[in-house]
C-alpha cells in the first residue's frame, strides 16, 4: 500500500511540475493532468490512504509552483479536496460499471471549478467573478473529459492497475 501511495504521489508531483510549465491565463487555472493519479487511486486505495495522497498532491503542487502561502493555495486546496472527495464518493456509490473515469473526470473538474469560483468571488473578484464562470466551466469540461479519457485508456491497458485493483 505504501509503495502505491509513494508511486502515485510521485506521479502527482511530476505531473504538477509539467502542468506548472504550461502557460495559463490565470494563476489558479490548471489543466488537471496532476489529477490523473488521484483518479487512478479511487479504485486502488482505502479512504484514509486516498486522503493522504490528496494531501501529498495539494502540498506538493503548492511547493512546486511556489504558491504555498498564497490565495492560489487556498483555491487549490478547496478545489482538489472537494473534487477528490466527490470522485471517491461517486465511485463508491455507483461503482466502476456505472460511472467511468470520464464521468469522474468531468464531475471532478466541474466541482473543483465551482468551488474555486465561489472562493474567488468571495475573496478576490467579488461580483465580477460571474464573468469567469463560462470560460472556467468550459475549460473544466474539456480538461475533465481529457483526463477521464486518459484514465480510461490507462485502466484498460495497464496490467499494473489491474493487478492492484484486484488485491
């Protein structure tokens, strides 16, 4: 179990570094590829280990991007936490047969974006945050769809994933 957490945590940090290098229109906007290990972990880890991995991702991403003591960290903390809990809960409720990684990816991205937009509206932009809603939700839909497709592809082809899932 610890090796799986370490591997997925390292993958979160690697993908966070890759994501950090991609230009973005707003400092708190991410494309979401660092969520792929979390999505994979939904089927592999018990809840407490999943929460540990979520924490590794949140704090590791903040260290990599240099946002640990900023409002960007708070937005990320809220978005990742709510998204991770939602994806884990949905997979437990509906199981793998009823909700795919694509469904998890889109739902996770939407929930993350909505929580971040709410906080941005409250603490940063005020009422003008409403103008961010359409582009953020559209970007979230696309990125959630793409990360879901990548996870779906990985889960169908990976012997490692299949072996870990059956344990």
